[in-house]
C-alpha cells in the first residue's frame, strides 16, 4: 500500500512539473524578441567595424603612397 502511494505521488509530481513552466509564455516571447534584436544589432555593428577597417586601410595606403611620392620627388 505504501509503495502504491509513493508511486502515485511520484507520478503526480512528474505530471505537475511537466504541465507547468518556469517562465511565462509572455516573458519567453519577450526574451526571444530581445535576443533577436541584439543579434541584428551585433551583425550591424560587425558590418560597421569591417567597413571602418577597410576605410582605415585605404587611408593608410594613401598616406603611405603619398609619403613615397613626396620622398621620391625630393
């Protein structure tokens, strides 16, 4: 008899845990939306960083060749 009560209470515990969630659906949806927004912002920032690096490399090359041209004329 005791065994069946323990089994029944264990089954009830498992069922109650599986039917409830730790976070509400509304909070989960909001969290997912925020994560998606942050991923898009991260992608945009990475793109801007890459564009800046390209721009810096272009300016560095112009300065280098300008200096070479200036030194060759001297």
